[in-house]
């Protein structure tokens, strides 16, 4: 994932109660489904804190709901892993 703001999708609110957040504190994420909204939130959360705790191996329980009056809240555990990437470039001369 390379961007935090897709152009289309359903607006969801994602928040982390274990960090003291409530639905009113939720981050608005456009996504095609609740699970993808949570994944995008995790990417944003790791990048914004620069601690990368989720991708570093610490799962986190979060709540997600469509941004609509009376929307049902769903509970997800989000986790990640770092994947090494290597590049080789020939040096000429």
C-alpha cells in the first residue's frame, strides 16, 4: 500500500480502545470493506508514530464501523510483518 487516501470506497471510522480512543476519535478511512479499512489504518498508525509497532510484531485490537448513524461496530485484530526488499544494480567501470 502506498497511499493512505484512496479515491473511492465506503467511509469507515477505525479506533483503538486500548489506547483510550473512542468512536469519536476514530480515523476516517475510505475502503471497500471493514478489514481493508483496518489494514489501511494500521499502515497510517505505524507511519504516523514512526515506531512501527504493528509491523514490528505487536498485534493490536481495534474497532471499525461505517461512518453512518447507528452503524454496527466490528472488532478486528490487526498485525503485520516487515518484509525485506533488496536491490542490486550493476556498477560499470
